[in-house]
C-alpha cells in the first residue's frame, strides 16, 4: 500500500511540542490510565497526553522499501517451547496447526481464531522500522490483518476501552483503543514474505508501529477486551519498571 503522508506523524509531534500551549489542548478527553500516575513516569504521561492530543487522526508511521530490509536481531524470549511453555512446545510440534488466538471479554462473538481464520481476514504488508529500547533498530516487512479487523469480526462492544494481550511466554500487556485501531497495528503471521519465524514470535505477533519495540508482543495466545485499565500485575510492563506508554 502506497502512503503519501509519511512524515505527518513526526511533523505533527515536533510542531506540537514546540508550541508549549499545545500540551494544554483539550484533545485527550479520556482520563489517564489509573495506575499510571507514578511520579517517575511523569514524562511518559506527558508523551501520552501530547501524542493523544496532537495525533488525533491516527497518522501513519513511515514505511520503507524492500531494499531497506535489514538484518533483524531477536530479543527477549526467542523460543517459549524451550523456556518453559509445554503448551507452546506441543503447538510447535504440529507446526501450529492447533494454534488459535482466543478473543475474550467485551465482544459479541468470543472464541478462538485459528491461523486460517486470521488468514481469511483482509491482510496488509508494511515495511517498518522496529526500535528496541536496547538501542538498536531494524527494518522488516510484516504481513497480517489489522487488529481492528479481528475485533470487528468478533463484534467489539461500544463499552470497550482497552485490550489486554497475553503471550505464551507469560508476557502480558495492554493497549488503549487508539493504538489498537491504528491502521498499521496488525497481527503479523508473515515476516519478509515467509511465515513468522520462532525467534520473532511464531505463529503470530503483534506489530504496534506507533510505540517502542517491547510493546509488539510475540507468541500471541489470548486477547481480552475490557472497559478498564489493568496494569497486568507482575507479568505486565509497569511493575517491571517499563513505561506502559512509549510512543515514537
Ligand atoms: N512475548 C514477548 N514479546 C516480546 C518480547 C518478549 O520477550 N516476549 N520482547 C519484546 C522486545 S523488548 C522487543 S525489542 C521485540 C523484539 O522482537 P524480535 O525478537 O522479533 O526482534 O519483541 C518484544 N515482544
Ligand atoms: Mo526491546
């Protein structure tokens, strides 16, 4: 998909931040997530408020060309089957034929969506830059349906506010609906034209292009739509000292 307004997002942020009054815009009508008001996280709060105020139109991140695709390191968990998840190891043995993404919570049609179900949804390809908090970046092409397509297929209810994501390695995280419904937020089952490799989150990972790398959860198992913010306890990012919102 060719996209014209590639620089809009960064330009909007820079333009907005240089104007001090912009932070006072009443663009963020929803309250901040309740457990997110920690003093050490004030800067992140500011980022969250500024992004939500300045980027109401879900502006797109930059997309690259095939020639830009780079070497791509794998970090964090690189094989849940070898690091403690028997369930994942069993799915692996069967080439993920029995894998399914459980969709729960505030949806009219909760259930398990197989790889074939996800592949039936309209899919898109995007070549984007991944930025890890460790200080490296890498570019790859990702293929899969938008998270919004799945949630619409599942009948997301109007009371929805957040979506919680769970991975086979015990990771848990949550996103607000602005990020969930961003047009480049996808459930990637393909990477660089092949099935998503194990070290990068097989069979399906989240690609959340609007935030830093650790928010793109690998090894997806379950998603739950809720009407309240949940810090996800010790499996979530906040209690481990990571920012819940880390927009780029
Ligand atoms: N389930 C799960 N998702 C995860 C991680 C992880 O360890 N487990 N690591 C995160 C981090 S810190 C980064 S930078 C990216 C790394 O993705 P990659 O291994 O494909 O490079 O995945 C993110 N998602
Ligand atoms: Mo990372």
